[in-house]
C-alpha cells in the first residue's frame, strides 16, 4: 500500500505570494491532518479534515486554510506569505480522524519564503 | 489542554549503550501518548503508542516505553543503541476531548561508534 505523498517536496516563494501544498492520503484513509514544523516552534497542529469537513483547527491565522476533496486528497493554502512561514509542512492521514489513533505521516513539503 | 515536555534537546550515547529519552505529560483526562521518530528529510514514523491498555508498551526497532501515571511520565528506552537509531524523537499527547495532537520539542539522539 502506498504511503502518504506530498507535493511538491520543496518550494521557494517570496513574501506576499501565496502557496498551495498537496497531500494524498493512504488509500482508504478519510482523515488528513496538517502540521507545521519549525526549529523555533517545533511541531504545531494546523487543522484536520474528515470527509471534506474541517473538524479541528489549531491556533494559526486565517492566512492558513485548507480543503479536502471527495477522494480524501487535501490541499493547504497559505496566502500573503511571511518570512516566518518558512517551515516543513507535514501531512498525516488516518482511518478515522480520531487523533488518538495512529497517524501516518508524509515526507513533508519544505517551504522557504524569501 | 494537554501538553508534553521532553527533557533534553540532545542526547548522546555510545553504540551498545542504553537509550533513555524522557517525556513528561500534562493532561486533565486520560491521555493517549505516542513516540515518533524522524530521520533527516523524512516525515514522522510511529514507534509506539499508549492507549490505556498495558502500561509497558513495546514498539518497533526494539524500543519500549512505560506509562507511569504517578510520575506523569512516558519515557522511551532501548537496551542497546545502534548507529541507525540516530534521529530526532518526538513525544506526543492526545485525548478524546480535544482531538488534536500536541508534540514535545523533540530530542535529537546521537549514537557514537
């Protein structure tokens, strides 16, 4: 069974631009969660989608948004990029979306904002 | 809300020595606790998880962790370190109320030959 895939793996943008990251979960998994990983703040939960509905959201500004499609693939969008948005963005999928169950992580998208 | 604290951002051991990575949690409800490992340029891989069954949890690659409610701890151990264990390790907590996952700051494990 293929794992969680994220595209692109690396991305360079400039301040003020917007970016869209994509995540394809493991086949059969209906939940996708997104995390931001930075050296200063560590791993922080962004949001979780289940069956195309956002069920939970972390403490991030409205510039961070996401959506999930009917095939469970998810996209994350960041508008008006800031230097501090430079991070590794990780996507994780699970069967049920209960985050106390096992999540499977993708390799991440490394975003650099110049 | 729940949280975890990992003691020691960097741990160095010799190959063959005991590995001990410390994690303390804070939760007002019964927690679910996890240890993940991250190798360079990769995502996180689950090592083991505690979900209120046995307090001693065995995971992959010879790792295990013991849930101690009285000490609010969930330390990760491995009897004999291998060079391939060098990576960053994250402790995480979740529960049925908040349904989000909180990670510790991570501990980078170095294994010396």
